[in-house]
């Protein structure tokens, strides 16, 4: 709902808290915060942020645990590398851009899905 905020909303909120309102302190012309982590925290709250961090951690754990099992296969290595690069871009670039929007999210989750599907198809257990 970042785009829905107006200066009038901010003014009303600050006046309700008995805080002086200075229009120069707010920059609301941007559609989102340009950070995956800040956007997640603002839009989904602490619980949503924890879910995002948990998802990213699980993805990384799966990558680490499956490395030795997939490196012996060329196809497995390609899929593992694609999933790793998607994780790096999503998490790394996530500090300066919201990487789970539109095309990038579809591509990243496609590579994650291929990775998980390959593990399941070849009955490779990651524990």
C-alpha cells in the first residue's frame, strides 16, 4: 500500500501523535522502497519478514546440502548453479532493489523449482 500514502495521511498521523509535521521530512513519490527486505518488513510486518528470511535460509541450506550430490552430474551441476545464481541475485540485489517482483521472481523461482524437482526426481535426500 506504499503508493496509497499521501501527505494528508502523514499530516493526520503526526498530528494525532502530537508530533510537528514538516513536509520536507517525507519523500513519497516512490512506488516502493527499492529494498526486498525493507519492502517485506513494511508491507508484511515482522512475521512476513521472518517468513522471507526463513525461505531464503531454507533455499541456501538446500543449495549447500545438495552441492556434493549434484556436482557429479553435468545436468545437476547446471541446475544447481542456476539455482545458486538466482539465490545470489535475489538476496544480494535485494538490498538495493525489490527482487521478488514480476519477471525476476518468476525466473528465480523457476530455477529453485528445477533444483528441487531434480532432487526429487533422482530421489536425492537433503538432510
